[in-house]
């Protein structure tokens, strides 16, 4: 009975033989879309040909690939000529491509380029609007699938590089039709926490697998996020819309963790270098200051401190003598000016007194001439009526009472008659 059992290798070899003997599989013409494209360092091309419901692995060796006039890319529609056989190591069948021609660009790629152009025109990719990634984040949020290689790589890398950083996982679908709304929900939820940084991403995959990170709502939510975001979607060659919108793009989830936190080994080495430089700088300062101190200690001034006082004292005496001479000259000059001014003032006073004396005697003579008493002494009299001097007979009438003033007295009289010329 045991002879009925065969090994896996024997089965794979048998199936390969069957495939290779089938004339229908020896030359196959296929149309489909490229995904999961990879180019080996030796020049061989590995990719998947797919349509709406099926896919097949494909390989094109360097001999045939070197003849291509274009560079194959994910999302590119192609026409393939080759033969189908079994790859014994995995037991899977695949097409070995002999010829590859372009057949237009895939619909997903067209949508991708259209959305990319739209968001770029709105400024969502503007480098000036990117938030700065903190150097020493205390708490990091991670939006990815709770299982899989991505979250393990991120957590292990952060723990190894900077173990004091706290991480919070916001589990989300990262593939399929429901993934985009779930990612949007978790980005909004993450902003309710006190996070310093947010990592959003997943591991590699086909363009279909990564398509949720090309969603417009995901892109706009990332752009409006108040937390600095590092995108970590796929492999290094994979670029999604989320990569362009995020504040920093990492080539892989592991790369995102390396960008998010410093390396404690490098940091410790940096601290040691700083410590060495500081110690060297301090020792240099001490050496320079010691030399300055020794120079001061050996200086003539400190050894002969009285010389400072003596020099200052001598300078003071010189200045004092100069000041005395200057002040004396000023006083002499001012005294001479004052005496000149006093002489001028005295002359003016004497001149004014003489002028005023002459003026006084002139006025006195005039007053004596006009003095009515002197007039009365010469035999004249003054006649008044009601204390008013009578200057005309027109002002007097008969029986008026008049007063006649003489040098030695007055005469009261009554007018008996008025004689007019």
C-alpha cells in the first residue's frame, strides 16, 4: 500500500510534464493588466497578469526582457505571448513570457493619475504645508492591520531604537472596499488622543491591495489631520496618493519606524561626543584662564600696586595745575571785563545825573515863571466867582458875589455894575 504514495516533488514533476506536453499551452496569447511588477537585479522580470476575475504569475527572463522598448509598470495593460508550465519549487503554474507588448494603461492607473493631478492642483501636496516631524516623540499612533508583518516591524523597530516611546494601535482594515472608510475613521479617532506623531500604512501588495490609500477621502482626511503623519504604504517602489499628502513618506513600515524615532545607540554616541567636546572646551577655557591669571600675577602692577596710585596722583597734580592756571586766567579776564563794564556804567550814571540836573533847573525856571504867587507879588490879583477864575466880564452880572485874591489875602465884594468895552 505504501507504494501508492508519491512525493510532492514527484507530483509537481508529473504536472509539469503534462503542461509541457499540451500543445495548447506551448504557445499562449494573453491580454491583461500588470500588477506586482518586480525587476530582479539580474534583469529578469516577475509580475502578475490579471483581468477582472483571475490572475496568473508571469516571468520574463533577461534574454527576452532586454529586447523590450518600454518599461513595464503596475497598472499597464499588455499583450503577452508565452508558454504555460509548472514551477516545481512551488507547485504553481505560470506563464513564461517570450514577447510583451503594451495594450494601453489600466483603469486603476488612470484613476490614480487623475486624482493625483486634481489633489496636486488644490495644494494637498504642497511641501510648504507639511508639518514638522518631532525628533523625540513621546507617544506615537499607528493605523494599520492589527495582525501581519507591518505592525510587528513597526513595534519591534521602535522598541529597539527608542524604547521609551509609547505606542497606541488604531486597528484598521488596510485592504478591500471597506478599508478606506475604516482608515478615515481611525485617523479622526487618533486626533482625540495626545499624540506627537501618527504612522499610517501597511505592507506591500498589488495596486489593488494598496488602492484604499489612493482613496480621495483618505487623502483629504490625512491633509486635514492636526498630527504630523508618516505614510508607510507598501514597498519602496510603491507610491500612493497617501504618500504625497502625508508630511513624510517612508519606503516601508520599518522605514517609517526608523524615521519616527531616533536610534538610542546613535543618540548615546552623540551624547558621548558632546560630552567629550564639552570637557575639551572646558579644559581649554581653564587653560586659557590659567594663563591669563599667571600673566596677571606676574604683571608689574600687581607686584607694585602703589605704582597705580602714584601714577594717578601725578596725573592728578598735572591736571590740578592746568586747572588752576586756566581758572586764574579766566578770573583775571573776567575781572578786567567787569572793571571795564563798571567804568562804563559810572560814566553813564554821571552823564545821566548831569543831564537830569540841567533838566531840573530848566523846569524849575519855567515853574517860577508860571508861579501865580510871583505874579501876585508884582501887584496883580485873581478874581473868582464860586471858586472859578473870571476871565471875561461876560461871565459876571450885577450883584454877583466875587472873591479877589491878592498876595497877602482875599477881598470879598459884590458887583454893583458891569462895564463892557
